[in-house]
C-alpha cells in the first residue's frame, strides 16, 4: 500500500472495533482500515473506495473484504540493524549503509534500502558488496543495542496480544484469534497501532502481513517493503500463490527448486495442478508439505516462547581448509561445547547435525539419527567424525558446525549398555 510517511504523528492507541457480523460473501459493507489513526469504517460494495479517512483525512487506507476476519500476522522490521544505526546517526540517513565487519572474511549483516539498489544483500561477502557499492558506509554490528531495541518493540507487541512468536530480533508472528486471545482486539487496527507506535516510540519502521495462517502472513509482510501493510485473504489465496516461484514456499531452497525445475515445476500454480498423492510419490513426505503450501494451507500455530529445536556450535576458519584431519580437529572442541550446553539445559539430542560451508558459500547439512538420544560429547564427536569422513572429498571449506536436534529431556538419553561388564 506504499510507504506511510505520516505515521506516528499523534495516532490514537485505542483503535475502534468493527462489527464482525459484516460478511463479504453477502454483499455487505467492505471494511476499511486507516493506517495512520487505526480507525475502522466501511464502504458499500457498489461504492468507490474512499480516498481518505473520515477521522484524520489520511490517504493511507487498507481496503479488503476480509479485513475483519483475518487474525494471523507477521511483522518484520525494515532493514533492522541499518535502520537503528541511521536512527542513532542522522548523518547516515541519505547514505548507502552496510552493517557488517569490513575486510577479511566479513559478510554483510544488513544493507539499507539505498545500498540494496546497488546490489548488496544480507550474507553477501563484504568484498563483493563493496565492489557493487564502493561508496557505502560500513558500520560494525552492535548486537547488544539491537537486542535492547528488539525488546522495546516486543513490549509494544505485548500490549496488543500475548500470543507472540519471535523468529529473530527483527521479526515475529502474532496471533489475534479469539481462541488464542479471548476478548482481544481485531487484528487489523491493532497492527496499524503497532506500526505507528514503533515508528513514533522506537524510531524505525516495520512491514506488516495479515492473513489466515503463518505461511501467508510471512509472504504478505514482504510484499510492500518498507513500511508496508499487506493482506492476503482466504478467497484470493490460490490465485495469489499461483504465479509465485516455488522458492517462496517454506523449505524450498535453491537445491529443491532445482529438482522441481528439472520436473518442469517452477511456479506454485504448477504445484496446484498436481494432486497430493502425485507429489508424495515424487518427493516423499516433503511432497505432502508442498501440496499443503501450494494450496495456501498451514496448520502451524503461533507458539509463544517456543523451545529450542537444536543446540549447536560453529566456527568460520581464518583460511579455507580441505583435509579430513583439519576438519575433525576443528569439530572436536565444538562437540564438547554442545555437550556442555545440553547439560546446562537438561537436554539431549536424537540426531547429530554437521554443517559445512564451501569456499564458494554453498551450505551443506548432513544428519545422522542416533539409536538413542545423547548428551555425551564423545558420542556427538564420533558421529560428526564419520559424517566429515564421508563428506570431505578435497573441497575447501570456510565454516564448520556441529549440533544435535530432536531434543528431549536428558533423563531419556544415553541408556546404560546392558552388555558392558
């Protein structure tokens, strides 16, 4: 819906509600949200959409027939680290800014939107980013500061709903459903209020996605950055998804997209034309996920303070290495650190995970399911060593990591060997 330049100028913090009896299926009035003052009103289905808010005269309106019936949101801070740095140093406002460690083997943490016009992107090697945008200002990341800002933003979220699932410092899912938040406010005006408060109280902008599940809410929040507010309703879900590339689906990275392309599948619409059974027969269990996401289905709940799904450690080498011995030597102390972290948390893991990043920045992940969960460093190391021996083939690697997933209580791990003396 475009950038809201006047957000945060005295907007009320208690948005009015809207009659939930209004139904877009029966030709009833269509809800309208003012992004500046969070007012909700309506216009007739045969009328032209309003040009401005009757309360504050703002033109920043969201018009959607399902606006009062959607309750899952994804909020993403716009170029978070860079935005915080520009907030704190106004001299940077109009300059291309890259947050990251300059020189050596540094990578881009965040690039502001001005810098992105020249090509720099998150996770890009810094030398490449500077080749594309030599005029960029580089600022080292200040994670402690970003954490403080993130906490401030989450406090604003909590004023709107208690059901918040942080994804990282700069993004989160919010649930406004009646089941999860009885008596709570409608999602749309609450989200408009959040966006206004973040801009006025924190000094940065966010982009909002509103839909009926997490998959679609995440897609929506990325549609109109920065300062976006986008809505994907149930009725339009399939038609919205159809032209998108398959890489928009959760879990479909470059490798999986390549495999799908080899079978002539490049868009989500092409997946929609295949039955679930066809996709399962081709791609196994992942085929079922593909079938669901292609139809816009996502049963995942917004889970506040979700527990860790893995415990891991990793390191980036100062110089690429390619020998089995060097890789094994590097991973052994990390296995000890993982075991110590598991012990501290009272956890164990059922799968050992090895992560390698090649010299050309391709990430490889290898898993080994264990017969019994473990929290022991020697067991983790033995399995990591075997995975390294299988994977190391003379290629040079710049990073190695090891961890465990399929976490469980430590009391369920490492049963005694009945056949030992």
